[in-house]
């Protein structure tokens, strides 16, 4: 049986791949063309309730663009598409019961590397792993 976190990441990947016009990377090659989305830090904690074993999984998605002016516009548009694809949208896991997903943070900022704009989105997902 796949771990719930790995199964969720695969589902997020396929959902975003169908919804976005920019590429998605797990580990980003140096030659990646911007803009693109990558998976950032994630964590999970038990979220058990009566007779249900659950996990609360928080996943960060990072969006990278390389133009300070158009890059912000691109970030905002792609981040809106990500929100539409994942926030409060029922997703079906094959082995575990998906319960709920919420966008908990969106932020855009200038990266220390000149001309790079960095968008950050964090989602929390509840999964029934019983």
C-alpha cells in the first residue's frame, strides 16, 4: 500500500498537470524554463478521531517566474488556477480516503536571485488512512 503522502502528491501532480499551462517539477533541473511549479516542504501529523485514523498533510507549492513585472502577473494567474484546482475540491485517492483540502497561505515575493519572483502556496489536506 502506498503511503498517503505519496499518493496525495501523485494526485496533486496529475490534477495540476491537467489544470495548468506551466510545467510541474519534483526536483528542478538547473535548465528548467520559468515559469514552473515545484513541490516545496511538506509535513504531516496524525489527526485521529473516533475509530478513524487520519493524517493532516501540509504541502507547499512554489511557483517561479523570471520577470519582476510580468512575473508577478504570471504568478498571480497561475496561483489562481492552482487554487481553483485544489481548494475545497474533492479529490479521489485510490487507496486512502481523501477528506478535505484547504488553501491556508498564498504569498508572492522577490527572490534573492535578481529578477526572480517566487510564489508560495500552502495547502492542508485531511486524509482518512484507516
